[in-house]
C-alpha cells in the first residue's frame, strides 16, 4: 500500500528530469575522486584528515524513538529502547585548523547501532539548505573558490560568473552570512537536507526531511562577542556541557506534501509543512581530542535501516562514493605515518 504523499516523489523526480532536459545542468559529470581533489584544491591536503568536516570531535550517547516515529517507520530505531549512538561534531570544510568562529556550517554526524547488527548513518549540517542542487555543480563550485596565487583570494570574476549561472548555490552562503556563529555545538540546529522515505509496518510511505533541534535553544554569538573569543572553544564547551547532562536534541521529521522537491537540497520545503518530534538524542560522552573512535568511520548517508529508504536525490546518491575516496586517502595516510 502506498501513502498518498508518495505522489510528491513522482512529481519531484519529474521536475528534476525536466530541468536536466532543458540544459540547466551545465558542468560535466565528475568522478568521486575529482570531487575530493577539488576539496583538496580549496582546503589543502592534510594527511590523515577528512577532506570535509576535517576539524571535529567524536562523542557518544543514545537515542530514544517514540510512537510518532513508530507510526511513520518500522525501523527499530523508533522502538523506544535506548539505542547507542556514536556522534561526530565538526566544522565545515577540509581545514583541520579552522577557527570555531568561522561563518561556515557546523556538522553533526551519527551512527545508530541498532539491534541485530543493523546500523543507520547520517551527516547533518547547521543550515536549512545545501550549497549545490546537483552533484555536477560540486567541482565547479569548489574550483570557483580556489585561491588565485597572485592575490591569495578566489578570483572575484570567476566566482561571480559561477554564482550568476548557478544562483541556487548561493543560498547556503546567504543563510550563513546572516546567521550568528553557534555559541556551542549543543546550541546549533542541524538539518539532514536530503529527503528520505519512511515506510511503516503497514507498508505506508511518507517522504521526510529531518532536523535536530537543540534542547539548549539555538544560541549564537554576535560579531561583538566573537571578537573576545579564542579560535578553539567548541571542544571544551561540548565536554563541559556533556558532563553536566546538557547536550540533547529533539529529532523532528518534516513531512513532505505533494509538489515538494525530493531531489534538490538547495530548496527548503515551506515552513508550513507539518514537523513532528520522533525521538530524542542525548550526547553524554565526548572524547579528549580530535581522532579516536570516529577515525575509521565515514558517515555514509546511504547506510539505512529497514523501514527508511533513500530518495532519488542525486546529491544524496553522490555522497557515499566521495566519502569512500576521502576515507581511503586519510586511512592510507594514517597507516603510512605509523
Ligand atoms: C555531492 C555532495 C557531497 C560531497 C561530494 C561530499 C563530500 C564529503 C567528503 C569527501 C567528506 C569527508 C568524508 C570522510 O572522510 O569520512 C564529507 C563529510 C561530511 N559531509 Fe559531505 N558531501 C556531500 C554532500 C553533503 C550533504 C548534502 C551534507 C549535509 C546534509 C553533508 C555533510 C557532511 C558532514 C557533516 C561531513 C562530516 C562527516 C564527519 O563528521 O565525519 N555532505 N563530505
């Protein structure tokens, strides 16, 4: 049996097909290695480090799903039992020394370790939209941001030309520019951005996007406050808050309606969409420094439990291979350094 809102999947897919057919996709397809090379060209090559989300800290805790989650999906994550999670908080981009004051995204990545060896993985960011609508925009988006050796800055003409031709790729930057830098990893809201399909025990389907809403409220730092802050404060803050039992998030599912895109993470769904709380995430342990248990994990968003399926979003489909290339490079570098 199909849920009525499945219709939106079909509409979303055909919209994408139409835009591709009218020639809106301008750049050539790139391989996952090309995408990772392009990240290295912007951020440098830092041995053993993630090519995106390079500065980050590993943590752990648990998730408890609720009846709303169970009504939408048969996934065991919503059983109500305590599900152990490994989490990683990070700063967007491939610079392992990025300042915590950067006006970039913060990341929250999770592995849910479910009964019978099942896992659910995800990597979420602190912006309601992504910076590319289609995977083929990734390489040119990054190439437009490579520093010109003559000036030490991206070439403004090249950047403008890319932005003018791909206006949807400027939405995330515009959001970050007007949004205060998070005061804490525990006071940022994180969005999954790609759409997924929840399938319940009766076989009914509902497309969703999820978000993690901080119990501490969404708290940012003003430009004035930032002036007196050091470049590194987020790790210590997270450790202190976790020790005090103050790091938790409501897990909310935004329900798609007919016509909502399922294939374009630069386009948010209307705020009027129903959003339901489906569980709670608690982080109670934080590792001492970078590295540790998360090093060997790549948070592959297509590792999904029974009861949750991928949408047809090509950006979602492009992620695992690029993450695998980055994982291979960084683990190879770490092994070579031993
Ligand atoms: C074509 C699209 C994308 C590409 C090519 C890409 C590429 C990458 C790569 C290479 C890594 C490093 C992986 C590792 O070494 O383990 C990474 C990490 C990350 N990505 Fe993406 N990404 C894409 C889309 C997205 C989207 C849509 C989101 C948000 C919903 C996202 C959020 C993150 C986060 C939070 C991390 C850090 C993960 C961690 O803590 O280990 N990415 N990405």
